[in-house]
């Protein structure tokens, strides 16, 4: 044994990357824009007052979590929406909704019981 500690990079669940991507309004807007049709980097960046390298970082985050895909034809890189990863978020939110609806129903039943006892 060498006594050296090895530190593996933490494994980040895919849903965390998706939520990270969705946490930024610029990235959400890009996804909304790509919902209508694929677009080039310059078309996507046009509405924003930021340097192109900064905007490209947003696209890298979206592509990194699988929400968009890109292809390069000549000197033009075109992005398109890849909505399949949103299913992970949809499923997670549905579970949370079910959990909280059940909890609220239980609270409602408890409050009704208290009300009946006090009347």
C-alpha cells in the first residue's frame, strides 16, 4: 500500500446537470427557441448582449446534459433540441407532486378531524 489517497471525481446524476442547465434564463430561452427549429450559434446568440465565447458556454452546458445536439457543416455549427432528457425531470417532478398531494390530503384529513372534535 502506497499510502496515497486517490480521489475519484464525484459521479453527478444526469438529472442534476439538467436542473443546472434549466436554472439559467438564457439557457431556458435557448431551449424555447430551439423548440421551433434548429438554429446556428449566431442566430441563437443574436438576442443577447454578451460575448460569443460566454454564450457558447451556455450551449456547452446544454449539450453536456443532452438537452441539445449540434452538428457542424463547414464553418457553421447548428444546434437542435433533444427533449428526451426532460423526461427525467418530468418523472422526478411527478413523484414529488404525488408525495406532496398525499401529504396535503393527510393534513386535510387531520384538520377535518380536529374541527369535528372541537364542534
